[in-house]
C-alpha cells in the first residue's frame, strides 16, 4: 500500500470529509460508490473523525480526493445518534484517551452525565481523563463538592485535572498529559471546552459563548466533530456539546464491569450473575458499606441500571 495515499479524517460535514494526507496536505474528500464497512458497526456515519483512509486524488487543482477504503480501526467510541435514538453515531476513531470536561457550577455538570461518559469510555477500552473547569469560581459549598468528586474519581482510578481554562498556567499539567496522543474532548455546552482548546492551541480562535445568565446553560458552539493538531505533538478531537451521552449496547448484567472500583471486587460476589441490588453475599454492596466504593457512585450505578431495558 502506498503511504502517500493514506490520510486521516479531520472533519466530517456530511457528504464531504476534510482529510490530511501523510505528506501534510489537506484535501476535501468524498465517498464514491459503496465502501466496505465493518459489519459489526451499524452507524449513521460510515466514516468518523480520526479514521485512517485510503484515497485517490480526484482533482489536483481543486484539492479533492475520493475515499476508497477505511483502514482497520484500533478503536472507536459511539453515542446514540442525535437523529435516531435506535441508531449509533460513531463520535471518533483511533483514540488514545477520552476527556470529559465538567464544571461544578456555572453551569453545573451532573454526576450522571460524567458517569455515563466514563462507562462509554470503559466499554470501548479508552482511558478516560476528567477535567474540572472554573475552579476559581467555586463558593465554599462548591469547593466541598469538588473535593468529594476529586477523591471519588481518583479513588476509582481516574485522572482528575482541576483547571481555569482562561489561565494558561493552570493547564500546564494537562497540556503535558495530552502531548503526543489523540484525545477526544467532550462535555456540556458552556463548560469551557472551546476556551481550553484556544489555550492549548494558540491562534486557533474557536468560537466561545458565555453561559446564559437566565438559564445557566451554555449555547452550542460546535456543530461537527473536528480534529486539531497540538503544537507540542498529538491531536484533540472536539465534539459538539451534547445534552446527554446515551448509553448504547450495554446490558444490565455487564454495567458493573464498567465501574473500575466495582470491577475490582466482582469476583467476590456469591453469585456470578449478581446485579448488586438485593442479592445476598454481594461484594459490591459490602464495599459500599466499608467505604471502599462511594455511596454516590453506587447510587449512580443504580440510577443508570434503571434506565437500561431488561433483556428477557
């Protein structure tokens, strides 16, 4: 295979894909005819940002190309399609990490939203990073909440980075963590994702919107997922602010496997099909009683469990 004809998809705008070839040239590419696609994935988008593709030049002067083939993905992450809740939408492919950006206040990110994102990352074997922004705005009650979240998520094995996206000094540790890897960025609108990306990539000037004082919610600023190169090496994939990260293809029996702190004690449950609700000899409930698993994460588990349809 000629490496010259391999590219990476940076942006999808529907029928056209913005792609970068291995020699650094940006091309507009489209699909012609039928692509051979992994049968295991039934999604609304055949090609995702981060995909490596084989192409041929269509028009050199106009910088257009035809995508002939998608190379095998190392991994990918999906969400429920924004247009059809029964279909999947591949958010991005070939990721080294998935970053969820949250705020304790202005606007408030719910723990349920964070946990659903973490479960999705766990299900697709992608290491997750939690960034908590606007820590300079925290009132005493919020500081208490922040301390609880930090202890809870670090206790579960996640990396937590408190930042003030407007201040470059506060993001240096995160900047170092992202160097040389491809990271998916996600979070509610208004949490400062675009502000953080503007700090990480000076001169990129992504549109940012203030949080509406009336609703306390941010305005959507991103329409399509898009990949950007980091100055010190690595890439970030910015995704549209999502209202809900709906879980897909996760069964009740496997949900606890995607909570790392629960996964650590599952083998000690009396029954191997334990759902950790009312069963006797449950190691997870014992770990909650012993303070090894936080009550908040267990409540989150039970709440999410209730939203998953029973498989009969």
